C-alpha cells in the first residue's frame, strides 16, 4: 500500500456529531486501511483519529509481512495486535488502542470469507469478549466490539452451546449496561445472534438465558428476601433495559422461555408506569406479528383483556390508546388462530374496549379502533357463532328463556356505537356497523334490527345538525345489500312511500343486490298499487302537488326493477310471472319502457358473463366487491346461469314481437330505449 499524506485526506461528513462512524461502508473496500484513512483522515473526532492511527499501523504491519493488503491480512494483523492487549488485563491495556482495534476489526469481519471466520473466529471472539469486559474500554470501542462479536458468533460454528455460552453471556450482560449507546448496540447484537440461531439447537439455551436474566431482575425489583434495599431500584432499571431488548428479541426466542417471560407482563402492567406499558405493548406487537412464535394462548389472552380493561380505568395518551387498539386486533387474531374457543367468550370485552377507544379524543386512536373493529369482525366472527345466536333468538320467540349469546352481546355493543356519546365519530361508527352488516349477511336482520332502526331515525336529523348524511346512507345501503331489501322494509315497517320515508328509495336503488324478483313483484308493485290508488283521490281534492309527487314515487319504485335484476336469486322460477307484468307495462306505460329494457339487459348480461368469465378475471373482480355482492355473484355458477338464460329464452319471441310492434308504432324519441334490447 502506498504511503498516505494525512494532511491531504478529505474529511468524511458526519450525520450526527458524536455518533460512531458507519464502518459497514468499508466492508466492500479492496484495501480497508486505505479506505479508512481516505474517508476519516481529517476528522477532528478523537475516536476517528485513533482509528486512523490503527489503520496506518495495520497497513504497515501487512507491508512488513510482504503480503497483499486484503481484508483477511488486515484481520490477521488486527487480531495479532488485540491478543496481547486482551491478555494483559484492564490495567495494562491502553483504552484508546483497544477501542480502535475493536473498531477496525468490526469493519473487517463482515467481509471475511466464512472459512476464515470458522478457522480463526473463535480465538478472536474470545479476545474481543475479554476487552469488552474491561471497564476502561471506551463507548465507541464497546459498540464496535459488540458488532464484531455478534458477527463472529452468527457466522461461526453453532454446534456447541458450551463453546458459545461465554461469548453470548458477554453480549447479554451488556444489555443492561449503564451506557445508553452500548446498551442499544447490545440489544441489536442480541437480535442478530438470535436470528442466526433460528432452527438451530442453540436457540433453546440462548432463549433460556434471556428468560433467566429477566426473572432475576424481576426478583430484585420485587423486593426478594435475598435482595438488598439498594438492589431494588437497580433491578427495576434493568427490567426496563431488558424490556427494551425484548422488543427485538422475544418473537425470535423459543416458546417456553417466551412464555416464562410473558407471565410477568401482567404484574408489570399493574404497576401503571407508562414506560413499562409502552415497552410491553411494543413487545406484544412484535409477538402478534410473528408467524412462528406460539405462546400460551390463555396467558396472552389474559394480557389482552388486562390492556382492554385499562382503557376505561386509566388515563392514557393517544399513542398508548392507538397501540392498544392495534394490539387488540393483532393479538386477539393470533390467539384465535391457536384456540378460538377461549377467545370467543372474551370478544364482548374486547369490543367494549375498542368502543371506549373510539370515543376518545385522539384521532389516531379512533382510526386504529375502527381498523381493529373491522379486523375482528372479519376474522373472529364465524358461521358457528352467528348460528348459535340465531338459534337462541328463535327459541326466545317461542317462549324459552336464555342469556344473550356472544354474538348478541357483540351486536349490542355495535348498536351502542350510535349513542350520543359517539356523536363526533358517527361517521366511523357507520363504517364499523357497515362491516358488521356485510359480515353477518341476512342474519343481520335478526342480530342488528335495532341498529337499523336507529340509523333510520337519524334520517330525521336536519343537515344543519348532521354532517354525516352520505356515510349514513352508505351504512343503511350495507344493510339493504346484506339482509335484503324485504327485511329492511319489514324492520322499518315501510308499507307505502310518503314524505317521511322517501329517503329509502335512492338507497334501495343503489344497494339492492342478490334480492328476489318475487320481492319486486309482491312488495314493490304492492306499494306501487297503493300509491297509484291514492292519486285519483288527491286529484279530486285538488291536491295537485301531492298527486304529482305520488306519480314521482311510482316512477321511483319502478326504477328499483334494474336493481332487483342485479344477480337475483330466483330468475328461473319467477321470470315467467315477471315477463307478464313487464309486457303489460311496456304496452301501457311508455315512460317505463327504458327502465324495463335496462332491467332485461342486466339480467341477460350478468348470466352470460357467468358463463364466459375465467377464474382469473373472477378473482380480480371479487377483490373489488363487498361480501354481500360476492355472495350474490357466487350463486351464479354456470349451471345456475344456464337455467336462468333458458327461462329467459323461452319468452324471447314474446318480447321480440311486442318490442317490434312498439318500435314500429312509436316516434323516434320513444324508440330509443328499445334500440339496444336483444334477448338472445
């Protein structure tokens, strides 16, 4: 390597004064020492100056040996220089030289071939561990040494825990070091080591070591008989340090030690210290996100419930509430996947806690509560839970007495989201209840009728006092799609259309899906006949405006026919009756011809699509559908669609004859709705 003039070297910019240099930037350099001198040669930081001096010394040592300036050669030179320092003990070792050698090694080790690490790594790791134990080792050297030791352990031989344990113990001891940056580096190194231990036998004792350390500090902090008064605070501080480490480590540990640690979390939560609560929440989030770690579901569920109950009993910050809301979703779903039976009975408590968070003043917490409601409704409410509730409701109708089922309790909590307490977040309440309607489907008519009635009552609020009209209509629309329009009209006792309930018409038109044609023939046309019957009397009484409005209702009710033709469930059984009605209407009511032709087109198009659509196209489309729309569409198998089209074709000649007759006898404007109709 050529001589380097230190005065000519550029100084590398530092992102934050006082931080370690990012030595990983040197790992790909062909000449490590030259790269360090080039980038850090003019730095005014003392640590950098010692590192540059060490790099120059290593370069000279390599030149003296007459070997190429490779990373392996520099590693050997640095290891040879570190060995006597490590054996000299803390009193004889120069702290600055030791720190600089550790920093140099930490830059060299990541670039070493695996064979070199396996052959020489253990001896060097022993020396690094000894120097890390020296009180005189500077902070920057300790951090570099931890990075170096973690890499040597991770890349080295893992066949013997007895050989690894002394090195691992050093990293673990520094997890509670009083120096913040050293402690943080230890936590990071522990995580890297545990990652390298995955699916290795050594993961078990490594995990056990962390659990033993945690339990020891719990005893100290708890005032064990063996602990002095002075050790209590120390134990408490070290618990906080270990909890910080567990944020990145617990989900990487084996199950039994993880469970041993988890059982102490409820005790720590009862201390009501925000710093402990925040740490435990972060750990539990990592546990919930881990696809591999399996913890005792009853212990984890007990923690979820404790956190849920704390929402209403303790004042918490917005960040804490948001974190708890997210955890109630992630954690509960994880437990549900392991043992859903123990989770189901606790769902009402968890839903109540989410309701309390939704009522809080913190916007992020509210958002997280809504997302958690959605996640739990979608993933923890199954058909068995719903069927139990429906069975009990029917039994009560026959006079049997019974306590509310779990699903009934959940639905009562969801109905409570429409209380005055939630006025400011009614838009979010509507969204949650819409998800519930969509999930429960037709069963929502039995489980959420009061919610629907409350939603309908809100239509009477003036726009000046109510700013969530659009969200309200969408929520009622979800009920229409889920439970079916007939159930909606029955629950709301709508048997005719008037000023007080005309708001339902555009909602029905937009959201009916998978209903029956029989519903249109019986219910809607029944209302049409009732309205039409009132028109002559209104005209006779000179109530011209009311009569005109009634005529508008008739048109609006007929406008529901295309919606009722949106994946109807009974085309093959009901179309014969429907065609008689619409043929008569086509002849006698020209204003409705466009509606009728559009309806028939929808019927034909959807059935023909069901015959031709590919599975890939079906998957892409279904991603955009609600559950109610998906349920309706999934009914349209190829056999089902073929039966429908067969029934429609049976009457196609009738339609063609009638439409041709109307077309030929009509003026151009009246022909337009008929132009594109084809029943083929």
